[in-house]
C-alpha cells in the first residue's frame, strides 16, 4: 500500500500500534468474552453459528484487517479485507461439558493477523440445555467499549440509543509539520506533552517504591491459559456500597483484594504486607457518541490492600485510593502510562514493542478492568443470554488478569490466568464468592454494633 492511498483516519492510533507490536505467540493481545445462552432446542447452537456468520458480513468494523504502511515508517492501517469470508471467523465446535475449559484453550491462541483479527466460537453444551459463544477481538481492533459494540451487532436486534453524529475532523496533511504557521502551537503542545510525560514517569517511579513482590502474581510465560467465572448478586454489592460509601466499582475492586488475600493464605503464601499494584483501565471514549475506531484508554494505579485483615478496612483503603486517582484525573499519575504511547513515533512502537512488553510487570502486578454491558436482556436467535464473562489479555510476566461486568442484576467476574502458574484458579474463584459474603457479614455486624446500644 502506498502512502497516497492511506487516509489519516485509517491509521492505527499509537496505543493500537503498541498493542499490535507487543503481541507474541505466548502473549496474545486479544480481548475475550464468554456468553452462555439458553438453548431452545437441539439445533440452537447450529442456528446461532449461521446467524453470527450472516450478520458479521454486514458489520463494516469486522471486515477490517491491519496492514503495515510505508508512511509513517513503522505505522499500520485498517483496510477492508479484499475477500472477507465470515465463515473463517465463526466456527461451530463439537459439544463440550465445560465452557470455561474450552475458553482457556481458545484464549491461549492468538487470532490470525493476516485477516480481520477477531473470532467467534460457538460451543454446544453437552447436556443440550445451553450453548456458549466465545468472542475474541484483538486489542488493536477494539477496546472494551468498541468490542461491546461489535459483539452487540451480531446479536438479535434491539432498540439501542442512536449514536450522536459528530462533525468530521478536518483532514490533516501528512506534511503539515512543515507549515511555519503551525510552529507556535506545536511548540506549546510539545512542552505540554513533555511535562505530562515527566509527571507520569515520576509517578511510575514513586509507585515502585516499597513494593513487596507477590510471587503468585508473577510467572515466566508458559503460553497456556485457564479461565474461570464467578457470578455475584448485584444487590449484595449495593448493600455493601450503601453501608460503607463509595461506588460499586470500589466494592468490586475491594472484592478482588480480599479474594487475593484468601487465596494466598489458602495456598500457603503469606498475604501479610502484600500490596500488589492493580492497573484499573479508564476509557476516554464517550459512550453513545460516534467516534472512529481506536483505543482511548488511560488508567488508575491502585495498591490493593491485600495485607489488611479487616474486609471493611480493605474497602475503605480502596475507596480512598480511587478517590485520590479520580481527583488527579485519568491523564495524570502512574496509571496514565498508556498515554505515553501517544508520544512515541510509529517506528518506535515497531522496534520497541518487545521491550515494552517486558516492562509490563515493572509497572503493575495485576489488571482489574470493568466492561460495561447494556441493562437490557440480550438474545441470539431468540435464545436468552444468561451469563457473560469478560476476559482481559494477560501481560508478559504476570499470572492473572481480572475483568468484571454487571448484567441483569448480577456481577460476572472473568478470571484469566497462566495455566501453569495458577493451577488452582477455581480456588481463587471461590475466594471471590467468599469475600462478598464476608463483606456482607461485616456490614451486618458493624450495623449491629452501631444500632445495638441505641436500641437498649
């Protein structure tokens, strides 16, 4: 592809380019989701696969492949695949007894980079009462909100709010940097960018001080994957939130901290003094607004208070940390490290991708991300979606990633782990269940202590 045929709006934004270049066979960079549907008959899974393939052909975003370009050097662009065949992306599997075991095997395999980088696998349940669909979208194709939009386009039509139209941005010439009229603005922008980069870098350095490493969360890559899912009652989460304050997300993060404590102690690792750094991605994309594809992410960096013994103390510590991050904003602090990708030229991403991948464990210990879902009931071929577990990519040198979604009054935790490093992932899943029970009980006990004397 020549540079003259590339439009600036088609070029991968810097963060997309970073995700594309840090991928290896052992560390695929795709998002995933496991959706479980009720089966209305023996042919439900077959019909679902046919529907997904037929609908994928009509979704422009799913026809785009990623291809290198000459200018900018090291850059890449999204272009329509010349011979897009949805049957290469939608696959019907043999019946399976364990959806999560199948999900682990599928999540370990990178998507095909020579064609549009996404897949949908339809898994009939062995008992015939349900089937599952595992979606995979490369992170360079979509962030969480974009992946949700693409996935929803394949489900049964629903009446969703129409995206607001945004006026097209004026096309910037590839040679506009030579225009002397733009020099003052570019100087001011460069100074501001440099200040932001120095601030983020300083925050990253501070975040590494006094860290006690947690061996259970770090591992050499085995190239294997294991997944597990946990379903909680959203009413329990709201009960805790109302008792302690803060947000639903504060409670969901505190549940992860408490589950890690339970898991570490149960497996014989000491949790005392452990404060793993959790990267909490923050979307800079505006919901319900028409925006071009491309990752728009920043993040907050939070030390999970795993070493705190009391569950309510853990929640209060998480809430205080999140409040501090929100006050600073998503464009400052160590968690905003993703924004540094915007200051690296395309060739730097191409050459430095492997180095950046190695550095992930120096920046954070675990990813904890939230993926929003619509409150309406979703269906595929008339079959109701009953469970949906989001899966995040696993960074190099790390053993575990956590993604959370709320759907129809329930909270779904999707856990992804290196299978060799975390053979007991189901123990961690049980620890998540136990932690919310512990938080509810602690709230009830605290309420009793507060109201008891007044009642006598």
